[in-house]
C-alpha cells in the first residue's frame, strides 16, 4: 500500500546552509540547537531542562559548554548532561545555590537529546544519535 500523503505536501527535512561557524554561535535547526564546540559540530535538543528556554538562542562558552540564555545553565554538548545549574529562576538572575543543586539533581535523569550533525551538498542536517539518553521524545 502506498503512502497516502501526496509528495508535494511532505514537509522537507530541516537544513541550514553549510556556512563557516561563528565562535560561540548556536543556531536553530528544527527541534535542534546546533553549533561548534572545541572545533567539533554538535546538535542537542532545544529546550533547557530548567524552564524550557530555547537553547538555540544560547551561546557556547570558553569551556565548550552550551549556556542557556535565560538563567545560565550549562550543558556538555557531547552527552547532553547539565554540568552547572541555573543562576536564577523566573525573572531573577543571581545566586541560587540550593535551588541550582535541586535542578542539577533532576537534570541528571533528563539529559538533552544528542544528535549527529551531517554536512552534505552544502547543507547541514541532524540525525538522531542512538547514544543520547534524552527524555524519550524526539528532539525535544
């Protein structure tokens, strides 16, 4: 039996032009935040495990970690693990040691999904990587 969806209505795979990366820049590619860390491409799911900020609006710091734009949670882009908890909550930015420790504790079980960046024919795409422990939802 054939696919009932007409080919012209099938959404294209999201892709970005294969342009040279800007140091510290992170871009959105569908459900993924993509960038370069320590000279290697990365792709992780876009939603911060703290308050669901869009990580494609974050930056990569000098240690190669993806930094959340809202409260500064830091993620290891190779594993999806949160390595430093948030530096605030809601509209507050500042020290929150007990709260940060609590978020880090539950984030150990809710890592970002990790994808594999593929550069092909002048485009960048992301393929899910079987190594990620993620939350079980595709790219979220």
